[in-house]
């Protein structure tokens, strides 16, 4: 029984999966933040273009 417990304590394969999960979550947060900022800029750009096309000169 102690041998099984000692093997369980030394097993680090679950830690690797958790690390990969944390890295994937960090990448997702950075991507979402970047896309949101870019989307806001693009929305402003297209709104400005639309206003110039509609407004009489």
C-alpha cells in the first residue's frame, strides 16, 4: 500500500496537463483582449467612414 502511495506522489503527469491548461487559458485571455481592442478600433473606423458617406458635403 505504501508503494502505491509513493508512486502516486511521484507521478507528475497531471501537473503537466494543468500547466498546459493554464498556458492555453492565458493565450485565450490575451487573444480575447487583443481582438476586443482591435474590434473597438475597427468599429470606430467604419462608423467614421459611414458618417462621411451619408453626410451631405
